[in-house]
């Protein structure tokens, strides 16, 4: 296994056109000398057929083609070929469960999903995939790049007072410390109780975390809006600000927090152009 200070696991499907996750990596991370990318193709379990070997051989061939295409894209973007690893994993459970297990086993810093991975998560949200992905204990930040837009810049880091939200900020600081993208800390206030002092406290803690990773203050911005619909406010800011990515915590633990499951779920369904970072 290749190793580097920043190590990313990118899920690759057998659809050659579905390389959204790899395209996102190549555009988002420009400093490549400390990054390793493992491209993972999960070989599906053979259906109940007379010749499962033929099915596996065909699946491996399609996966090899997609893995080669993904690796070529990264190398052409400037990633050293020795820092790009191709890996096959034979599924014994669902594909999302195998991906989650590999993410934990390999101690990756982040998982990047493209179009197929987005579909897996949507199936999970809508209840049509088993809970294996959650039961595996995935605690790795997940970047979902369904349709990455070009000519975008920066991260919109959405804050509430949950530890998941600050875990997201810490991850953004770690991953982007040597990059140049601006980071906008964003807080949605209740229009009936606009607690600016609370927002300022959140910003102060988040800025401190980013600075500890070496992110310069000139790259850090803050913004608050008042809205009774946090998801709608985030989507509007993401569109207006033309950000490369939007980061949230998966859920809030404290009463009154903004990013309960419904917000991250809405963003998963409706965010386009920008990638979505969900911290577990």
C-alpha cells in the first residue's frame, strides 16, 4: 500500500464515464508531493449463475479499464505515478460495506465517492440498502462529487455547535493546509433568535483549528445568514459563492443544532456542482 501524509481512498465503478470523484481530486488538490491516492474497485458478488468465474472475469476486466483510466487522469493532472495505487476488492457483503471496511482498515484520511458512490448513499438514505455501511463503523470523512463543476474555488464549511461540524473543520484544515483555496465558515442563525455572540464563538474556535493546521488567516472568511431553513440557506450560498465543496457534520448531538439528518440528506439530494463533505 502506498502511504503519504495525506492518503485518500477513491471508489471507482465499472462505468468508464463515472469518474466524477477522481476529477474532483485532480482539480481540488493541486499540491501533490504529499498525497497518495488508492483507487478501489469493489468486484461484486457473482449472481446465481452456472458460470460465476466468467462473471468475475468480465467484472475484473471492466474494473481494470476504469482503474487505468482513473490513474491516467490523476497522473496527467500532476500526481506522481508511484503515489497512485490500484486495488481490487472482492465483495462478500454489499459494496458500501466493503468500501467502509477498507476505509477503516487502511486508515485513510478521506473517502471520495463519485456518481456510483452517491447512488449507494442515496439508497442507504432511502432505506433500500442494508445498514452494513453504518454498522461497519465508518468514521472517515466522505467527499461526494456527483457532478463536479469547473471554475469553482473554496470550501463552504457549515458550522453548528456539534462535534461533527468541528470534526469537519479540522479535516478541512488538515487536508487543505498546503493548498490555496479559501475557506468560508458559515453559520445559519434562527431568524427569531439571531445569536451573533454564539456564532462568533463558533467562528473563533473554528479559526483556531484551521490556524493550528497552518491555514493562513488571509484564506479564512466568515459569514452568517438568518433563515428558518438551514438546508435552503446552504444551497443558496453554495450556488451564489460558486464553491468547490460544501462541508457539514452528519448530525448534531445537542438540542437546537442545525445539522440534523434532514439537512445533510437534503444537501446529498440537491447539491450540484460543488462536492459535499460529510463528517461522521
